[in-house]
């Protein structure tokens, strides 16, 4: 494997990454996706391959994730196509500070005037434009336009806009600042627990090891705790930064075809997602022990 190149396994698909650009990236990451209602006041405004979620209220909106830098205008257009104004986005939240999820945040914050909020470690990485020495992919993950001003939300803390209440759940492992977000959305008198669960797969640069790492001895345990935390979340609808990691768009298509019960509503989805992450980590650790990484 050449210097400054890595293979990343994303929801079962391989993608080659290099600094400043995702070389050979999945075309779905920039493929337009018609925006749609997920449930209640929760809307999908990302691309076909990268998630961005809009939560709306009369007092203003919350946007989670920005996808790639070149997708900023596409996300704005999706928000507008739903009948909302970009200027009414008051808060932008981030799952983790990699270019495919945070790349457009600086541009979207400038266009909307929204505040940007992340975990403590995530805020640091956003300010660095992804050039974070604590990231397992440091030196190989593409950089992105830095976000100059980022607020910090504590683990378990809340971000509020109008009657929207989004709770932060620190889920480190994929990056030190990885964060999952939960909130409630309602239709008529039925409210569901919404979960935007961050990526929970162990990717790294060529030299990094999750086992026997003297500099970061806690990283494996961080992942184990993250799996437990994600599995325990109140979870009716699971959404992931890479939709294919949870078959999200496939479930949406089945829902729109009238399949009952609604395939999106699955109280076991977070547990299954966490369990799959654990299997992948075990495989990665086994590869390290065998000298294959």
C-alpha cells in the first residue's frame, strides 16, 4: 500500500482515499438524491451515498452533516426543494470530522449563518479541517475547509432549536470525536425515536494499530463501549452517515412502495448495527495479530 493512500470499507463497499480528494470514490457520494420526508419533521437532504438530515421547526432548523465539499450547493437545493429556507438553519451538527461528512459544513454555515456544534474532540478536528493527529486515519484522510468557530456539546448534552431537542452521544472509535445524535419526530400522535448513529468501523492509516497501541491504549475499549452505547439507544428509526451501512434507502424504497409494516421502523436496528460493528472490529484485531495489517 502506497504512502498517503488507504482502503476504507464503507458499508460493504471499498473506496480508495487520498489527501484532499477521494480518488476513485463511490459515484453515489455526489449522485443527486431527491430529498424526502423520513418521518415527521425529519427529512433526508443528502446525496444518494452520503447522509445529511434536516430537522425542522417553525423557529428554525437543525442540519446534521454536510457531506463532501462539492456537495454544498446540492444540499442547499435539497433544503429549498422541500420548501424550507437555508437561512432558517440555526444549528449544524457533525457525526465525525472526515471530508465525506464534514467537508461542506464551512460553506453551509456561511450560507445559513448557523452555529456549528460537535463533541469536544470533533470540534477540534473540524477547526483543523480534518488534519487531526489523534485520528487513526491521520496523514491519509483527505482534508477539508476548516470550520473556524465550533461550539462544544457534552456527552449526553442537548442542542435546542425551537421545540427541537437533539441529544449528543459520544461514540468514539472511528474517530476520537465521533458522535451519534438522537431526537424525537412525531406524526399525528405517534412520536418515534430517531437515531443518527455515526460510523462504527475501525479504519486507519497503514501504520495504526488498535491492539497493543501504547500511545492510544484505550481505543479498543472506546469501541467496545461505543457498541454498547449504540445498542442501548432508544431506536425506532436508524439513519447512518453512509446510508448503505444500514440499508436505509432500500428500506425507504420499500416503504414508498407501500410495504407494511413500515420497514424503516425497527426497534432492533441499532442493536444489529452495533453487533455488526463488533464483528468487524474483531476481524480487524485478528488481522493485526496475524500481521496482516
